[in-house]
C-alpha cells in the first residue's frame, strides 16, 4: 500500500526463474491514501470511511484471485509504507483490514522502507554502483549501493528519508502559492529549496560513502543515480516520450534499464513543457502529470547539491514490492544473470555446447574493450580505429550473453524465412523476452541483434528503421562482432539443426543378427548388440562432432601480411564415416563462407554515415553468398570504404577420425 496507489501482484518464486521475479498477475488500484488524508487547506485528517471500505474490498477481491492462482493463504502479504504509517487513524485502519480479510499488515518503518526499496533497485539490474533513490508519493529515500555476486551492500546508516514524495511536494508547492503574493511565494520556494539542499547534503555526508564510489564519481564526471518509485518512473516516461516523439526513434519502451544522460535528466524546463503540452504521454496518468512540477523541483535540487555531480540516471522498475521478494532469495540465486535465466526455459539440449562454441569463436586474448557509459555515445566513434583497438573484443559479449544466445538459437527456427529475422529482432522489446526483470536496454539490443543476425538479417524494409534504432544504442565494434557471432550461429544451426547431438540409430542390412544374412560384412562386435531388434538390420552411425578455436593472426590474405581472425573448425567423424558419405565436410566448407564474408571490408561497420547508408551497409549480409564474393583478395569488388570497424577472417577446417568408443 503506497501513498499514490495500491499495487497487487502474484509472483512465482520457484526455480529456475526466481531471479527475474516472474509476475503472474499484476494490478494497480489508483486509491491515493496520501491525498485522502488532507483537506483543501492542507490539514491532515483521518483516512475517510469510504476510502477504508474501498481498500478492504480491493483486498477481498485480490484474495479470490490468489485462490484462482493457487497461492497459499500464508503466502499473501500486505506491505504498507509512508501514508499508512503516518495516518491519524492508522491503528483502526490496520485492525479493520485484519478483521475482514484475515491478513496481517506489515508497516515498514521509515528506515526499512528506504532499505527495502534499495533491494528492489538491486533486483532491477545485474550490477548497481552508485546512489539509490526512491520517490514515492509521500516521501523520498536516498542511500548508496554496491552489488556483487548476489550480495548487496548499502550504507550502514540504512537510507535517509524525507517528506518530499511526489504527492507531498506537490501539495507543499501548491500551498506556497495559495493566498500569497508573488514575492512571498518566491521567498517560500527559495526557503523550501534551501531546506531540501541542506537535508540532502547532510544525508550524503551521513551515508558514509565508500571511497571507491567517490573516486569513480570524481573520475567519471559524477555519480550514477539508480531511481525507483512512481515519481521517478513518471519522470523516466517523460524522457522516453521525448526520445520517441517527433521522429525520434528510441526503440525500447520499457522503463526498467532505461538510461538518461545528465543533460537530458536535468532539463527540467523542457520536461515540464512536455508534460504541459503533450496530448497523451505513454504510462503517465493525469495525476502523475500534475506532479511533474514537483518532481522537476526535486531534480533541480539534486542536480545542484549532489557532490561531484550526476553522470547519468538509471530508471528501475524495482521498488518496495520487488525488494521484499528479492531479499528472500539466496545469494546464489540473486547473483544469476537475468538474461540467462529468462532464456533458459527455451534452451535445446545442445545449448551448453553451443554456448561454448560461441565463446570459442572469440579470440583468447583478454577482452579489454571497456563497456561504455551512455554519455560516451556522444563521441560518435568518428575516428578510424587503431589496429590495437581492432584486436579487442567488447566486454559486453559476456558468457551470460553468449549462453542466452545459445538458449534462444532455435526459438524462431520453425518460422518461415520471411518471419524469423523480424520476429527475432523484436524478441527482447515486445516478444517472449520483453518482460525480463533486471536487464539493461543495451543487453536487450545486443541479444535482439544477435538473434536477428543468426537468421542472416533477412528483413523487410519496414523493420530497417527499428534495427537501426537498436544499433544506435551500441558501438561500432559491438556491431561488427554481432555480425560475426551471428554468422557463427548460422553455421552452428546448420550443423545442428535440431539443437541435439544424437547419433543415427538405424540398420543397413549388414548386421550380424539379421535373419538370413550369411555375410555380415563387419567383424563381430564392431557394432552394438541389436538383439532387441531381431527382425531388423541394425547399426549406429555417429554424428560428426564439431570443435572450434579462434585467435588473432597477422599472416592472413593472399600475401600473408594482413591481420585478422583465424578460425579453425575441427570436424571429428567416426570410422564408419571416414569416407564422409553424408558430405559433411563439403557442406561445412560451403557454409563457412558466410563467416568469411563478414571479414570483407565492404561489410565492416562504416564510420560517420547517415542513417540510410548505415542501413544499406548492414543489409549487405542479406545477399546470398556467391562464388565471386570469395575469390581473390579483399580489395576486389569492395564497393564500401576501407575505413571502419572490422577485420579479415580466415577459416580452416581440419578433419579427424575416431573409433566408435572415442569421445569427441
């Protein structure tokens, strides 16, 4: 029970998806317990009778829904925050809820509310390093947080809480205007600003900030803010609206994981104008819109007072509800990667091996390319990269991302070619993975583009703009490695079309147990005993196994003097396949041309092109691989610029044979 509304939800905390807090049912009742407790003159009054009855009725209905979903009575919890805690008739309100519903009400203290909200923020991201704030209706809390391997560290002082919630601050600013001259109102606003600045600065000093966070803020141009609560989420949706309206094309409309640069986050004049003038704003109600001036007032204070400044703002869906749930999970569950957990239910049996092959397709050299902050994207990447930079694999391609890609490798494979690429492209924004709790927009973009590239990027023109919008969230080196990994995945899916590695179990008419077969053709014991199949000619043909190693090399190209990647596929075939009757090697040699094509300079990520040229450049891999593409040196038939992000690729195939009882 918050100050601006009551959120009802049913969450599945069973394994293996507990980390992402899957929501089975969610509903928000718009009753504002804060507004109900104040008259027109700003005087606090008891929660009215009709409001209490409406709240109780909502809880009774929710209990019926819990029965429908099979939720045990003892697993239903009511958590109350600021508005209930400070109500004049709080005791009577709570008692009546308990009597009529049979449920207890847990009222969080001021300190507990801030700490629980911080845990909700921890659930919203794989890593949190910075200041955490929760802006509810009645109050706002501030603390700092560091998370690592499922462990959450916050200030030993807990969280500092102030009565500057969106609804409370709106009311206070309205009262400042009431019955006062313009000069008196301005003086009162100035006094309120000074009060807030003093309180937040004292809170910062009292939180005992870790030296590591302070040093990072000094070095990087400010603290990262992690923001939760309805007030901040409303501010985030204003920023999203601004990024998507008037021909702007920000591709993802999910608030969790959205990052705003300081200059956008603190542009309070512009956002107040958007709230005032826009006809309709996605996920911003009339009540939230009316509270925008108060939130703008708070943001302007924060921008002025936070030592070392604000670098960027991360918006989080997690709040008190998510914090209550996330805190109950064991550290080994909390530490899991949300994107890997969310994709695991869709994995085929071969997914672990496929993930290892994808990982092996990246060079062994240390991946030292630093993950970028949102503010770094302003640099534009207009400079041609040095050779040393070319040899660095972006840190964003973690084992978790590669495992998630392997898990989803076949999800769209049953679709026709006209659907698979487009469906894969939208997987993380409006598709099956859209509701992942705890992953960033950049990771959503990376996985979506990887999956789309796995189907060779065959898109209708309608979807080009969306793909380019996703690409703008990433860097040129990331985009080239996505092309490359997509081509690797395409080849792997051709080698293992069902995502399994079972051997062929059939008969060839030569089995020694076959009736009337006087010349089995194989020495006794060469094949497993097929006595369960007395009327069939039985044999086992082992499926060829695939291995992969990759390294940077300097001896590529026609003259052996070019740098790039050398991939070595190892094809292991059983003795029964030594003559390659299925022509696996020939097929693989044909398919790996798709990988080599990524290394041609005309398919590198160009620098400083307009949107249309970028789209055309990325669409280059949509063409069928022709023999002309793969004859001769890179400089031939290269219509694109030689400047850009990418490198030459050479693929070798080695064949080895093993006995049937050898392990591949």
